[in-house]
C-alpha cells in the first residue's frame, strides 16, 4: 500500500526483504502495475514480475516482441485470481461504519491477521474497523470490476510460479493458512526445488483432481462462467476479449445459473442498492452474505462440478 496515500495500492520495484514482506497479501482493488514499465526498463539488474493474469498476459506479449521495457524480467509470478473491486468498495465499507473521508485512513489491510484474515482499516483518529474476510466479501456483488467477469484465467497460467489459498476442509480446519502452488516452467520448478532443499518451504504433492476440487468454484467461474458471459455479450453486440480459444457445450442448467448470477450483479451494482446496503450494519450483512453464499454453493454444487474433471 502507498505510504503517501495508504488507501491506495501502489506498484513499485522491491529491492529488499522488508519491502517484499511489506507488499505481501492480497490487494482487492484496482492496481496498475504496468505504469512502472519505464522504471523497469531503466532498472540495473534482474527482475521478478508479480501480477494478475491480465497483467501477466500483457508482459508475456511484450516479452514476445522483445520490448525494451521488459528486458530485465527473468521470472514471472502471480496469484490465483477471482475478481477485482473498484475503490468504491473501500469508500462504501467506511460509510457503513459512519466514516465519510477515506483520506483519514492510516492503514488498510484486506487479509489482516490469522488466515483467512480480516478486512481491517486503521484510521488516523485511532479507530480500528475490522470484519472477517468472508463477511467482507459482501462487497463483491456491489463493487466488482466487470472486466474481471470476462477473465478466463483462474490460476495465472502464464507465470513461472502461481499460487493461491488451499480451499479444502483438511487445511482450513488447521488454520494458519495453506497454499496451493503450481510450477509452470522449468525455471519455476527449479526455484521451488531449491527452496525445498534449503528448508524455506514445505511441499506435499497433490493430484489434479484434488486441486480441481479445492478450486472448483473458481474453476467453474472462469472456465465456464466467463465463456458464457462472453457469449451473452456477443449476442447483444458488445465488445469481448479474444483469448485465442473458446470453451463451449455447457449444460442448459449452467446457462440458467449464469443468468441468475448476472442479474444479481446488475441489480446489486446500482446506486440504490449500494445506498441501501450501507444502511445495514456490516457485521449483519456479512453474516447474511456468508450464510447465503454457503447455501448457494450447496444448491449449485452438482451443476458446477458436473464434468469438471480433466
């Protein structure tokens, strides 16, 4: 997060251990990594680039063109990706607690403390506002960046190493947080092997089906939902991204489920809906959202899991 404007996420080149650790954890608001391309080009030394799937895809295209701005990049890393929120989510969150000026934020965290963490805002006044991560997810349907609904890349497929939360009861019940990590290149695999040999990390092999089960919701969201949304946009003449491949042949039930999802996003993303939700205590709306999310996942489990195995 920016030192000068702690409510904003800022891209920078980390050159020390402390800077890297300071930049750890998810930032669920829009961040423009590519605006530092000139600084990357002028950097004296090797770089490891960290970005979301769309940003990584852009870097890979620049690398393919031998563009000077990426000449120093040796490795590319990135997290798994579900969605991004507009900064309006932070302002709305504060208003729900009676705080009207986001510039009074001293520190902003999206995954603070013990895994899976809390959304935490520390104000200049000394006030601390905190809400469990899963409860703070109520902000998603109200403030989601619509472009993230057209992204088909869940696991950052063009990185050397990508990783994300290990969403499975086996790991969740232990607390402390476990990650699933994927080596997508020889260079990435070599890095993980060296870290393992040095005792810096612990690795346990899992098979593909276990990995898919962990992220079945996100996998379905990206590899089915995004292509259905792209098809809907095409049907009404709206511009769509071209990823060079298309997936189709989904069940009618999945199309109907997507219509429900899109309707909710359209309705909840309006000004009146945002106005109303800000009048409900976040602790209450957060619990309600979490219970609704669990009921939704249970009721759509068969639709999302059908033929999802590789």
